[in-house]
C-alpha cells in the first residue's frame, strides 16, 4: 500500500524538534512527513513578538499546507497544536484526509485557551506570564510537567529545547465556521500514564462525541518523546 502523508504539529513550548523520532520511524515505513514549527517557537524563536495570536498559529499551518502543496494529509496536532489543526480543518478541509488530536486542546468557535482551562490553571499561567514573562510569554515549565521524568535519557534534550510560548495565543480566540473537526474523520489519542490534568476538559468533550474515534497510549503527555515507536505505530494505522 502506498505511503501516506503526515503533518505533525507540536504543542506549546515545543517545536518541530520534538517529532524527531516519530518522523524518522514514519519515513522509514514509507510515509511522507513534514513537521512545521509555529511562529515564535523552536527554531523560529527569533520571531517572537506581542503580535502573535491564535490566528497567527492557524495561518502558519494553513500556509505550510499550501506552500508545500500537501493533499490528503493525516494532520496531527499535539496539545496546544490541536487549535491550529482545528483552524486548518476549517480553512482548508479539502487538503486533509484525517485529523489526529494527540492529548490535544479542543476549542470551539470564539473560545480562548485561558477561557477554557480550569480557572485555577489559567490564573496560575497568567501569573507566570505577568511575573516571569514580562506580559509577553509564558515561561516553559519543568520537563516532568509534560510527563517526561527528570531521569529520562531525553529529559536534558527536551529541557534545552523548550522555549517560552507567546502569551497572545492564550488570550485570543480560535475562529471557526464549523464545529471542531469540520466533519472530517477525527481520532483523539489520549496519553494515560499519567493523565495530563490541564486537559481533562478537552478529553471530556471528545468522549461526548460518538463520531470521534478514541484511543489511548500508556505514556505521559509528550508521547512523541517517551513512546515514539508506539506512537508511530498508532499513527501509521490511522487514515
């Protein structure tokens, strides 16, 4: 069977780098893979500015799909990356074969990340932005916040590469003309060991949708780091 095309989008504080092992495994299996980085993060950290909003992140992904002339893609969004994936599905559904939300945030039209999080979680993140991020960025948390144990062999690698996240993307809404997923085939992969508590509301939203496929992977939130082989296997079976 001919290989599929995967677009793997990272979450907050991360960049394309986090997909290194998963991308290599998918390519070795004969699939095409691209790993865009969103403005202000990863190797694009030099573009950080107060003007970066949720619209910026959606436009980043749409422009990547269009500039690379990608069609029939399996579009994967991890954590915060689920927002841009929903936005791209709304804007260019004809380019997408299947949506995969990896332990991801799910926003509906007009919602903001801070508005959807539990109030105490949002309040703490606002405090960190004000006190440590000069109102511009959210400082990266410790690696174990992403389910990567401090003694994991890749923990130093992750720690070195995490970058501050543009605060404007937390404050500004996702704009959608249709419900999340826009009627496309959708799979949600939940990381279950341990559960990532800040996204319990998103998982509850998905469980209430009988038309979405639910899967679990027994690892922490950064599954692409802690369980790349199992995650690549799961992704290869989708779509």
